[in-house]
């Protein structure tokens, strides 16, 4: 099994490099490779988290296999043998990308992040406290922080290439995508989230909110793309620790946040690069949390003995 990698660095045309993923172009397919990089406070840290890339990829794959009846997704294969069968040159670099990669269909992404919130926290809690609304729509009075929302709420955002995404209203989505597409994306997003929230809850994980992306294929079909329902695209909370009326710990990133908060509190870090170096025990406890998240969601361990 491969070691923790900050960069995978395949010798292929690069489509995009994100904070965590490297995306390569293979004809009309893309290879989405999740590195073991972790970001906190929007800064990528220097120490990779063992198993994180594999956890992200395998959680996405698991959800893609369980939501195909709601919407078609971009996944062609996450099986290394099958990926090599389709793209034989990848055989040479196999141990660098296997397990952490998905071969997907390339689409034209819609320029909207389809966020669904089933619990009120983060920027949504800020908006509600300030104006009693979420994504511009009025919510009932008297909600407390982290309270469960029934029904969940579609709260879209723009895709910012740099910096923070900005929350927008559904009418703004309609103005960008047209009424038919906007309505379809909202409906699909809510269905996906409702299913995932219930499944994760049974495993003891709260998916407080999540972000979906959609794209259109060459044939004009709408596909679910990107990663889906992972700890990087969602807020995961431990159900056993959940208590409305306060903010909740992040299931996966809390050890990292706590450690960095200590530096900020002592005036030793201003949340800009370069970030502090994570000590081995923080790296290890974070790695264990990612593996645990995989196991609680899917019901099986990712590896038999971490
Ligand atoms: N099937 C696809 N077709 C086209 N673009 C895709 C597809 N899947 C994902 N993407 C794009 O890849 C990008 C990943 O970049 P980014 O989110 O910045 O990476 P990271 O999550 O590592 O920070 C997303 O913006 C998404 O729109
Ligand atoms: Mg992303």
C-alpha cells in the first residue's frame, strides 16, 4: 500500500489542481486523484494525512453506487484494473494512484455549488442570526445553533475560483441556469441529501450539510460530478456528541483545528501561509478519524488493521 502523498504528480496532461485533488485529462475522460493533503482555514497544510485520499475517493464511490437511481453520475470506474484496461499507460504509475482515484466522464460543469443544509450552522447560522433567513428565504423563529432543519434547505453558492464561495438565492440560480435546470438541480440535490442524511445517521454520523456539483455531458445529460458526500465536501458530526444550541466539532478535522487554534490564540499564526507544522500525534489522530468516518458511513473498515 502506498505511503501518504502530498503530490501524486502523474506524467499526464493536467486538467486542474485543487487544494486536495489533482485532475488529469485522458481523452474525454478525467482521472480524479485525491492526494493526502488536508486544508484548514482555507490553507493547505504541509503534512499529508495517511489514508485521507483513499477515504475521500472510496466514500464518493460508495455514495455514487447508492444514488444512481436519483441521478446519473460521472463515475466510470474506481477499480484500478478496469482503469488500466481503458488507459493502458497508467499501468506504469499504478501504485501512486490506485485506491485514491476515480476515472470519470468529463462534463461541462454548471457554475453553481448545490449546497444542501440539514442542520443550521456556519454561514447559514450567521445569516439566520442576522436576518432570520437562509438563502434569502424566511425560516421559522427561535431556531438554535446546529438545530436540525426539516425539511432540509437548498442553499446554493457561486463557484469562486479564488477565495470564498458566496451564498446566492434560488432566484439568482434561476437567472444563471434558467428555471428548468435550476429546479431540476435543486430537486436532485434535496433527494440526494435526504437519502445520505438517513443512511449516515444510522451509522452514527450526522451530515450537517453538503455540496454537490453537476455538469452536462456531450449528450446533454445532467450528471452528478466531482466528489460526493465526503468529509471534504460536507460537514460531518459525530451523532453521539451532537447537542443543539452550540457549535459542533468537526468529526474529521477537529484535532487539526484545535492544534492550529492554539497557535492563533498565542499570536503565533495569522491563518495565512505558511501554516504551522502538524506534530505526528495530530496527523495520526486525524488519519484515524478519516478511517473511522469511512467505516461508520459504509459499515465496513477501509483497511483491516490501520
Ligand atoms: N466530471 C467532471 N467534469 C468536469 N469537471 C469536473 C468533473 N468532476 C469534477 N470537476 C471539477 O473539478 C474541480 C475540482 O477542483 P477543486 O474543487 O478546486 O479541487 P479540490 O476539491 O481538490 O480543492 C471542480 O471545480 C469540479 O467542477
Ligand atoms: Mg472541491
